[in-house]
């Protein structure tokens, strides 16, 4: 028998009241990944932006399952499953598109202000690195609203003012994991272009704006594994995640631990936990002994309401600060 306990949480975040605290970008440092002596001193002062994407996390799903079975000192234990599903409510697609367009224009202006000319993408699109199965693997496209991201709950926005070189999500139906294959192929092509002697610097901007994060510590995970206890924990945490990057040629700029913006979402914690059903003694039935346990599951569902204006301001502040810092690093290395 499977027993399921369902918790419903409605968290009102910024829905009916306003924080008096200002929104601030916390200190962060830009790190340049690449060769130890990587610099752009001999590179042209022209930049081609191959892609500019903002990935917005709008939901999070987590699950932890501990399998049951025979116990070491006798007895039987059932399966234990804990599931957590969170959703962010209050975002507006038109507003996100407007934010994306504004940030893109500001980014180009920042490059120009630091001595770099942004040149049309057609020169990059003509590069022979894209020739192999060009029509099947690549497309030129501008942003036209939200697209489904590669991770559950993510939506992707691109600027609507110009076209970008975008890898098609599936170009080989025979592959078991098209996304992995596609990611590897993208990396290979970009590395090939970066190694060429071009009259421009290849540039790609990918930013992940998270609303939730896994808050389980390694110590808690270890204890739960030993106890056979299923548990997942998460909390609201608005920031540009540490997966965000700005790529110039063969160098990739990141912010270690991401870029946190305060007072966008109120801190809220969520927990789903389930202990396994255990029968240590069993029941005698004639000449037999029978053990009886249930498989148990707890599901916690949460809806977090946000203030779209505060969310927009937080996004603007965080992305602008990150991109400005990366352009400054580019200038320092040029």
C-alpha cells in the first residue's frame, strides 16, 4: 500500500505589502576562465554577439527517494519518498521581454563606451564553422517571447532587436540525449571559432536568474542516507546563478557564487520529509512469518507570489552589474 501526504503552501511574497529596504547588489568578483596567460591585447576591438539569453527560473521540482527492503538485523522497511514543487507567480512575459531588450541595449552601449565596436552578426554567420549541417543544427532568430528552457521551470528570453545564432534543440532523433549532444557540439563549434584568426571577438552571453535553491547541506544528506530518511529542502534566493557567463573568444567570465540582489523575494523556506514505514518483528501466520510495510510519500506544493516591479528592478540591477564588470575585465585584458 502507498500512503501519500500532500501539503499545500501559499506563500505571499510582496503580494500585498512592500519592503522599505532598498534593493542592492551584493559584492561579487569576476573570474576569467581560460589559459593562464589569456588576454585580448592582440585582438581586434570589434565584438560579435552570437547569443544573448536570459534564463528565468519560474519553478523548481525536487525529489528524494529512499528504497526499502530487508533490514540488516531483521525486519522490513518500505520505500520513503519526499517531493517538493515550487512555482513563482506574478511574472509577465511582456515585461520580461522589455527587460531583456533594455539590458541588451545597455550592454552594447557599455561595450562601445569601453572602446569596443559591436558589429553585425552576418560576418559570424558566414563562418565555415557553421557549414556542417547548417540548416539542421543552427538557425538565425530574434527573441519572440518566452521559450522553454533546458531545465524544468526555466524560460528563455532573447532580445527582439536583432537575430542571434541559436542551436536547434534537436537535430538527431536517434540520440538518447539530444541536449547533451547539442551542448557538446555547440562548445566544439565555439572553440573552433575562438581559435581562428578573425577580425572580431566572438561573444556569447548566457545568464541564469534563479528564484529558488536547494538548501540541503551535505551533512544532512549524509545523515539521511544512513537513516533511510527521505527529505528535500529549498528556499527563495534571488540571484544570478554561478552558471551565468559572458564568453569572449576562448575566455569565459563568471561570478563565483553568482550575483545576489537583496530584497527582491522575501526569504522563505520549504521542506518535505518522510520516514520509512518499518516492521521489525513481523507477524506469525502458521508456520510463516509475514512482514507488512507501506510505501510512504510526502508531497509539498508551494506558490510564491512576487511583485513584478521589484522582480524587474532586481533583474535589471543584477544583470547590469554583472555585464558591466565583465566588460571592464575585457578592457583590462585588452
